[in-house]
C-alpha cells in the first residue's frame, strides 16, 4: 500500500520537549533521529553550564552543589574543557610558526 499524499494526511505538529513545533525546531535534524541524540544534547547543555559557571569563577565544589552534580563529574568536564582549549591554543601557535 502506498503512502497517502501529504495533503491527505492530518498532521498535528506537537513538537517535543525541546521545541513547541517540529516545523520551527532549531535543530537541523530531529534530535530523536540521531542515536543517543537527546542524551547527548542534555550532556552538552550541562557541560556548557559547568564551563560557564567555571568562567564566572565558581569552584568545582560550588558548581556541583549549584547544579546537583557530583564533584567528580564537574571536575571531569572542566578538565576536558581545559584540555580542548589547550589543544586549540597549540594548534593556533603552530599555524603562526608555519607562516
């Protein structure tokens, strides 16, 4: 059996917990179509908040308490952020020296 034409389908755009409407979603691809997409989104959002609070000068212990995370999880995110930042700095320095 063939799929009905779109004009004959009643579609209710109810969105999801991340967007009120699928048709106005900010993501280029549905987060539910990507394996582990929603979990990854939540982890990335939490990591961005940890890095933001760290940039404001809060200690790892304060951030853990504020966000309800374990101290170890907060320390892991901060360490990874510093490692990635250092890699970017090293790469930029390499580009300057190669010119």
